C-alpha cells in the first residue's frame, strides 16, 4: 500500500560560518569554513523524509522559491531526492528565503532568517493544493511560513482525516483552533514552554505541558529533551524514551532530521517507541543526510 506525506514549509538558502563562539553585540569575530547550503525547516524535513522513506511512500512539498537561480537549483535538487516538486511556486520579483547561521565550536548554532519568498506561502497556494492535502496520509508543517496558511491547511487535512503533524518552530504562541486540528506536535523544551506557559525542565514539567496540549485537542505530544531523550504522551499517558546517542559536531537541522525520520517511520506503521529510537544524525542538509538502508543497519546493530 502506498503512503503519502505532504510537507508544507519553508525553503531557505543557508549561509553557514564556523565561529569559536557566538558573536556579541558590537563585536567583529573571525570565522572559518563559510559555506552556502540548501535549507529551511520545510526543505530539511522533506529531504530527510524522501531519503529515508520506503519505495512505496510518496513525498510532496508545498513551498515557495524566489525568482532566482539558487531557488531553481534548490527545486531541481529536491526533485533529484525523489520529492514531488510540482506544488512549489516561484514568486516573481522576490528572492528566495535566506538564513544566516553561526555554528560555534560547541556544536550549537544561532540563526537569523529573512523570509523572502516564504512569506508568499499563503491561503491561495494552500487552496490550489487542497486536493493534494486531502489525499495525503499525513501533513507535516513548521512555523517558518505564514500562520494563516498553516491553519487553513490543517483545517482541510483534519476534515479529510489526513493526520496533521506540527513541528512548532520557530517558537510562537498558537491559536487553540489550530492545536485542536493536530494529530501530533513535536516541540522542544523551549517551544513547549512558549506554547503552554509551563516551564519544561524535567519529566514532571513535560507531563504538565503535554496534559495542557492534550486538553486543547492534540492527540500525541512529543517533547524533545535534548540528551535526556523524548517525552512521549498519548491519551495523557506519558514516558521518557531515550534515543541512540550521537556526537554532534553541528546541531543545525537536528530537529528537522528528527521530525522527517519520525513521520516516515510512523507512516510505515512503526510504534512510537521504535520510531523515536532511530538514531538521529545531527547534521545540516549540506552534509549527506543518511539514506534509509544505512539508518536501519545502525538500528539492527543496536
């Protein structure tokens, strides 16, 4: 049976530079290893899903690029990864979105984004792709594109039994009408606190935040807790599940890797526990995201 995932989200050109530490206000700091990479939370998650999916799983990507060479190059690259790029709209007289990323020696990153064409992912584009969303098994979204379109897409999906998964990043407060349409939400500790007003520092805090999200209508809550693992709650029954540990030289796109791999695993019928226990290599889209066979070889060895 063929499974279908629709990803709705951002496409950015990432400008990445290695720094010894994050720059302070008014300071000029020498960096190294500057590179340009293809990114954006939507793009990262779509590519991870496409590279890890089974042959009978289809990944469609609803997004916007600018009227520029790099936007067209990114669209071609997504197609080469097996993503259906037909829904990607090119915006006249606009640049593709950009992200300026500092990566410190600790592996942590600091990111500033300019939306560019991403700001044009509006309700009209969602309406054009409504049938695509209706036919999908799951709709995966983030918060780097206009909220009105995200809410509209979630409405369409919920009405037609398409499971809506939201990675609520960058962190923001959300209307309860959107939360009520979600099958699953995947915040980190900071995002969970912003969503619920509950500080998430341990399992007890995660449980309280998850309970509030359930009250608003979310069926499954995943709260990523860094090295501690992931707090998973379904039907108000929660637990912390530890994933495989990896050494991260760069945490850029780590959350996107987690979300893309998680959704593909769930579409293939894996349990919540098995889906989380997949090793999540923390690396940017510019680096080779691990393909399906290699990933499951690692799982079997563990």
